[in-house]
C-alpha cells in the first residue's frame, strides 16, 4: 500500500452460536513501517463484511453438543458435552 509492505490487522469476537463458531470482525487496522492506522469508517464497514466467518465443526464420531470456543495462539479450541459415550476395546 503506497509503496510500503502493509499488514492488515482485523480485531473481532469469536463466539459459539447454533453449534457453529462465529467470527465477527469489529475493527480493521493497517500496519506498516509508518505505524498503525485505522481505516476510514465508510471503508471499514465495507471491508469488515469480508472477514465474517461461520465455521461448522463438522461431523464428529460421537454426538457432542458444543458448549464453548476458545482462542489460543494458532488455533481455536471447541469444548463440548457428550453423554452415554461407549468406548470400544477390551479392558483387561
């Protein structure tokens, strides 16, 4: 951007809704060697929509009801609850 390598930094909320992970962006900044800058509100509102994501954890081998999502460096962790889970294999 303007001859400078520029990072786009998106700040948002990660939540669990209807058994899906929802990523709702709230603010975008541009960062380069000149510093960090907020985008104009009209441009920001248009770009924020591009970063909204709904992630479906997919089919798991057991019936698990998702109860929470947590953001960790480099990953998202999904927590859940299951009842009457049968483990196969011999015990001895």
